C-alpha cells in the first residue's frame, strides 16, 4: 500500500531543465541500496536539499519522462535512474542543480 513504508528513498540530481510547457524535468539517480517503485514515485512529494544544506525546496512528481525508455520498477531497480516531470510546491526550484539531494516520498 502506498504511504505505509517507513523509509525514504534518497536520490542525487544528475540534471534539471525547464520542461517545454511548464514544470521541470529532473534526472535522478537512486543512492546505492535504495529502491522505490514507479507507483510510489508518481504524485509523490519530495524534499530537495543543496549540497551545503542551506537551500531546499519541496517538489511534486507529476509524471515520468521517457528519454531513456519507458519507466518501470524493473528499470528503476536495474539502472537506479529515473527521469521525472516535477512542479515546485515551495522554495525556488530554479536554484536546484546537479549534486543536490532529493528524498522522499514525504507522507
């Protein structure tokens, strides 16, 4: 059941760019030993944090981007990478850059 896990997945931002119409596209890599399903990730609220820990932003995952293929649980487990379409909930998303940490989902 979504929302009952007592762990958070931690990602590293590989890249972030403006989406063509609205929102942002983030390329994420799961930290070693972490896993999450596509179902848990879609619609999830995530917390971002700068490498120095001074800046942060909450974002919501709107959906997936299929740059490298259709996102699936198997692909996320195998590669540790996932590309998502996100919207900011609070904070300045334009300051997010590679090497920022993303954790969640927040319940």
